């Protein structure tokens, strides 16, 4: 597999070449495709951390898998490029902490991708469940599973118009503005990379904030979409879970890494209505439970596990994540 040139931007649904991480794809059987990925030495979003830049962000590796869902659909299932895609659920675990250690050159990865299930309607296959195993060198660095579906653009337009109309919203959304959390509280350096408001902490340890959707962000809004993207929702979960975990003594610093995550997307999250992000009280030994609520309904929910690479708990947390993924 080659790592020197990226796949076409339109194939992975990205607008900027710098946001394309996949470089090749090969089909090995009816249900197995291998993808090649190349990650930059430094990325303005994924490598923006107050902590030592010694490890790859698992969300960066997950993004390579997410780009793979489009390659599988378009290149190997002949899904037309104009189709609209929906994330249904995402999960990942980091089985090997040493695999995340970064070198001083761009990192090359191979992503073994398997079709676990085809979702069908009367019109044929309309979605997939894919399982990913991403290796860096000889080490398995990320195990992931993504459920997703697609539809013709005219169906998408009707669906979105109906949903936004029911909420009394105009055809074209304009993202709400609001204050942002202090970057250091969520382990970031750049204010532009924060995606939640300053958290409020209840007496029981519940943390609550609002998601801030900045549609000019070069990574999270690489191209225009009419809703809050799924990867932005996952980032909001991460950023709210970090101060909650620090306050509960689960991690030492807000630069801890997510080592396991399970998320389900229930409905579209609108960027022009308040979107509340909330963590449940952090319990010893348990994953952090998070939910995004809007207009009285749950838009997305997740469980996330964090570990600090500079503490002794890092290896134990990663071993637990690998056991859960097995």
C-alpha cells in the first residue's frame, strides 16, 4: 500500500487536503478492505494539548476510520458521491498504550476494515456496520466499530426541512454564539479549539455546559453541514468529561486521553438551538456517562474512559479498555 499521496478529497468527504488522512485502499475479500493512512507530525486541532505531545490522540485515529466509511461505501458498494451520510453509533478502544507513542516523522498506519452487517430496506443496502483495527507499525493501536447509513439528497432535504420546520427553525441555520471554556481547563492551548461553554458543577458532581458550534473551524467544520457534526459532539463529550474526571480524582490533568468510548447518535443536533452537554456524577471505576440534550430530547449519549499517560493508572486503564473490546 502506498502512503505518499492522499485519496481524493471528495471520496472521504473532506474539503481541505490537510484534513485527508487516508492514502490508499485495497479490497482483500468481499467483506475486508485495507486502508492506508498517514498522520502529520503536528495537527492544529488533534495535537493542541497542554500535555507533552508524546502520544497520538485516539480521536485522530478514529477520524481516519470515519473517513474509511465513505471509501467503503463509494468505492466498493458503488454508493453515488452525492449521497448524504448519517453516523448512527461509534465505539473504540485502545488496546496497546505503547502504540500511541509518536515519533519525529509523519506516522503511517494500516486500517483493516471488515463489514460486519449490511442494513437493508426495500431499495437495497442503505447502511453498514464496519469494524476497524488500526495498526501503527506492528502494534494494534485502535479497535473501532461504526454504524452509519446514507440516503439520496432529495430525501435528506425533505427530512431536514420537516425536522427544522417542526422546531420552528428557518431553512438555513446560523450557529448560536456563546462564551467558551478556558482552554487550560480542558487541556487545550488554543481558545479556538474549545467547543463547550464554562461548565457548571452541581453539588452531586454533575458537570453541565453548552456545546459551542463554530462553523469556521477548519477541522470540525471542514465543510458546511446543516447540523452539529458527530465528531464535534464527541469532542464536546471529551471536553466536559475532562474537568469532571479531574475534579473526581480519576485523572491528574485535563490532558488525559480518551482510551475507550461508546456513543450513540439519537437525532440531529441543531446548531441554532441551545445544546446542553451533561455528565453524570463520576463514580469510582466506572466510565463517565455523558448526554447531549436539546429541546427536551436526547440527541446523543456516550460513555467515555480517560487515562493520563504520565500516571501509573494509564496502563491499567488501557488494559481494561482492551479487555472490554475483546
